C-alpha cells in the first residue's frame, strides 16, 4: 500500500520534473530539474529494493554526467535563444513523430512484459548462488551478461579514444 | 514505532548537533594550531585562551547582514549553500562511530558507495554559487572547483575499489569488521590506497595545498565571494563538515574504525611470543567510540598541520597530480589488489 502511494507520487514528480526540464527557459535551471529528476528515479530504485542501482544512479548521472552538462552550459553563453528556436513550428512534425515512436515502443514493452513470465534477468537473479544486491548484479554481469558487459566497456573505450583524438589533433 | 522513528530521530539529532558543534571548535583549533606553527598566540581575548571564540564566531556570522547581489539569480543564490551543506551532513548517517548499533544511525549494504555518491552531489553547491553570483571571480573559482572535484573524485573512487576488494563488502560496519577478522588494519594492507585517499580528501575539501578555488590572492576569496552572513556560514560549515567526513572515512576504512590498537601483537611474533608479556587487554576497557574519535582527531589535526606547512600548487600542477599521478597509481593498485586477492590468498 505504502509502496504504491510512494511509487505514484514519485512517478508524478518525475513526469512533472521532466516537463519542467524541457519548458524552463533558463538552461541552468533546466539542468537542475534534470538532476532532481534523476534523484527521484534513484528513490524509485530504492523502493524496488535495488539499492545498488539507486546509488549508482546518483553517482553516475546526478553526480557525474549532469555536472559536465552544467559545465558546458555555464561555459557556453546561452542567454540568447539559438536560431533554430526562432520558428517554433519548424521541427514540430519531426518531434511529434519521434515522440509517437517512443510512445509506441514503451507501450510495446509494457504489453510484452505483462504477457510473459518474469523476464530472464529476474529469473536468473532468483537462481544465482549469491545473496545481496551488489553480489547478484556482479554475478549476473560476469556470467550470463559477460559479452554485453565487455562490449559496453569497449564502446566506452572507443568513445574515450575518439574524444582524445578530437581534442588533440597532432599527437 | 520507538525503534523505527524515535530512536533514529534521536540519533540523527545527536549526530547533527555533534557535527555542527565540533565544526565550530575545529575552526578554533585550526586558528590556534596555525598560530602556534607561526609563533603567534591565536585568539586569546574571548574566554580563557580564547576558548569561547568558537561560540562567538558563529554568533558574529548570524548577526551579519545577509546581502544578495542585485544581478544574482535569487533562487540559485539561496539554494547553493544549502546544496553544499546537506550532502556533507547526510553522509554521517552511515558513518560507524562505534561497534554497537547504538553508535551509528544506520548500516546499509552499499554504505561506502552511498558516501561517494552523496558527496558527489556537493559539487552542485559550489558550481551554482559561482554561477548564481553573476560575478567574474566566483564564476572562475567555481569552474576551478568543479574541475578539481571531478578529477579527484575519480581518483578517490578508483582507490576505494581496491579497499572494497580487500574487505569484500561495501558496508561501513562490514569493512571495519573485516579488519577485525583479518587482524590487520587496512592502512597496513593498503598503504598506497590510504595515501591516495588522504590526498584526494585534501583536494575534495579544497584544503591547502589544493585550495585553488579559494585562492585569495587571485580570486578574492573564491566561489563564496558574494556571500555574507549566515549563507557564507553554511559554506564554511560544509567545508569543515566535509573535512570531518574525510577523517571519519579514512579512520573507518584504513585505521580500524572503532577497534582498539594492537589487535594482533601475538600474530606479529607467533613463534617467539616476545610481546606476550605485554597484556594489552586493558585497552578493551576504553569504549569503542573513544578510539574512533581519537583516530579521527589525529587526521583532523593532520589537515591543519598540512595547511600550516605547505604552499599552494599551481593549477597545472594540480591537474597533473590528479590525472597523471593519482589515477594511474589507483588503477595499478586495483590490479595488484585483485591479483593478490585471487591468486595469493
């Protein structure tokens, strides 16, 4: 009961903050709404008893990535509206199409996940020989999901190399 | 009801008040120790040896006029000091001050990660303070501070991974108990990690020799130049609370937390039993929290000592130390720890 109330309150907050992120004219304020949004998502993880994910959400998104956003926003002068925003209707059709696609995808995920048994990760986590949040995630990452995990790390490495090459033309 | 609400609330009240009061006395101690280091007397006027200065200083700050610059972003300007103080205080909820459940507010299974992630929120206070002031020097200082915090946070977090590997748990209580079981404090097992975390801690609290965000000579005081009165006091509180956090974390992770010293004198010389005549059991009579606070005090004193001794780094030196020295050493430390843990133990 309490969990349901907390969940819906948080969901409303997350949606409201998301709307605030895209409607606030001041970019720095908008970035801060984004931080609050991420913090609310972290609380949802806590409600779902996924403490590890919650803490990582705060550490990586709220504490790391958005700080870099804020950095860029502060360094680039955004007081004046960019040119593309002068005509509000120019990109609205593309935006509408994209939003519709995302909505369709989310609806598909909801229908799909309700139509079948508990998904593979949940079943695997229930069967894993270790107890506790951190241990189970570690177990799954290094057994069932080893290849996606390694691919993701290679992807990050490529991104890092690319950033260094872009920043330093002559090495 | 009593177990879930009243006792935790009481503990929180005690810890918050303890932190805030010890911050005021930290400031006094700092002034006194630096004065002694420079052959001065320090504050002497208020109370015997200036002891009451710790109470007079906060009163002065509260009574001062609270000014908001006209061009400042009012909301952000108010929010920034709060954002920098609250994370510093929240961290104390998982610090184990003693061995009994009475002496810590809570123990969660991701305790250490919780500390890292909550302190990483504190950087917003600094960035926003500089941005919201709408003034050159604070903005420059906050950019410096943010770059410094992010760089050193990476180094500290990577270093802590090797401690986590050694302990096999993320819970703060669990880490101290792991030191009890092995019989060696992790400061002796992981000396490199201790040094890295301590240096990173100095940098993350903007202390000398890493106090570039507050370099008075270049930045007229740093990101809080435009702040006055109580809002300035909040930044001050946050900085000193963060120092206490670093001291507490270092104590718990590397120097046995609430454990008494010499847990394994016999383990050092098992065949000889040379030191067995030293019966150290009387050390157990001292309560665990006394050990914790004693060790913490040593590190807080070290902070002040370093401030009185070392000059400030240049900005390029600061970045070079962070990225080219600390992070590679931290990575190497993780690899060595993992190899030793898997194959040699």
